[in-house]
């Protein structure tokens, strides 16, 4: 007999609770520059009580072949992945209309 999830009352193998939680999240993706001018992609808005943040970070790092970390409810990925991250998050079960990607502004440096 399959195990029953106490929250949803459905079999645990369906994993529907995490899928439902992913569809309700309001995810914000942006970029920032850190030490030595390196760019980082920041994923915010994922509720770490409903979704395993470290597992999500591991899947994103694997998909983009980059390093990163998950702490304090924020996932940091090394590099600029704003062009492809929405498609990857949708593939992982997040609703496309709840993902807000802020594209980085081009930086124009004045030459001397």
C-alpha cells in the first residue's frame, strides 16, 4: 500500500504537493555583479518551506553547468543565465506567468 501524504491525502509518489507549490510561487530572476566584476544570476521568491531550495539549486547548476549556492531563500548562480532560465524553470514545474526575469542593462563604458 502506498504511503499517504498527511497534507494532501494523496499518495506520496504523485508528488503533487510540491508541484502545486511550484505553480503558486512568484519567482524573480535578476543579475548582479560581485567581486572582480563577475556576474551572478539571482533567483528569489521561492518559498523554502514548500520547495527544497538546495535541490532546486542543484538542478539549476547542473542544467547551466555552473557553480552557485542556495542560502537565505535565494539561489545564486555564477554567470548570466537570464536568457534561458525561464524555460528551465518552466521545465522544472513552475508556471511561466509567475516568473519575472529582469534582463541586465547593457553597460557602456566610456573610453579614455
